[in-house]
């Protein structure tokens, strides 16, 4: 086996990349300047972003999604100006854990199921990056962006009707709280996890 497969999985020729979960973050983040962790409803793997600090020591980490995509894009653009060069961005959808179980031979961080709210949140971030001119996207990032832009008018409904939201409602979380954390552009605060290493 050659190194070609790992390099292609890294999406390294693209400025804006997209993947799922911790292992996806490592795949696309080896040379990324900033990792945007997207976990719209929270709780997919609470320690995942901080656990990645040691594996991706060169990258800044922020959380982003539906509520703050424009804020994240502004930070990425600011970092690019600060560094005086093109920055590489890894947008990572957290996904949802597989019903508490994993298959034999599959690491816990890889045992994810699709999460529509995280796909849409990642797409919102990628779309906001394109708005500020950072649009050299991998096909994976472009597809996530297209999912968001194509469904923009239904995002609130889809996020609250998703499997993840329904699990939260069954656990006693009010649907109004879920609508609030999935409201497009409702926050102007940057959720910084780790600033760009000095």
C-alpha cells in the first residue's frame, strides 16, 4: 500500500475540508491551522475536541455550527490575516455515538452514526467561510455546504425533528431549548477551545 490513500483521505490539497468524528479530525487536521468542531446538540463525545489537542498540536480549535457560523468564519479570516498566508481549515462534524456499543475492532471514536444536525451545522460553517472568500473546498466540504444551503429554510425543523433531538426530548429536554440551540445566526460569541499555538 502506498501513501497516496492516506493523503487523499486528508483532503490536503483543499483549504476547507470536512470529515466526521475524532478520527476524521486527525485525517484532515494534520496540517490544518484551525479545527472547527461541530456538535449542534452537544454530548456526542464531550471530551473529543480537547482530546485532539495532543494529536493536532499545530491547530487552533473552535466550536461552531448553526448558531455562530458567521462568527467562526470571521475568526478564520482574522487568523489568515494574522498569519499572512492561506490557512487550512478542518470542519469536523461530531456525529452521534452508536447506541452505546461498538463493533469488534472499531474504536469508540469511530463508532458514529450520521447526525443530520451536525451535517447541517458543518455546512453552515462552510457556507459562511465561502461568504468571506474562503471557498477552495474539498468535495466532502462542498457536499456538506450544499446540504445546508439546499435545506436552509428547513434547518430549524430538521434539527428539532432529528433522531438526536428526539432522544433529547425523550430524556426530558424541552423542544424550545433544542430550537434555541439550533437557531441560525443567533450567537455572536466565538467558542474558543484553544488559540493558535504561538
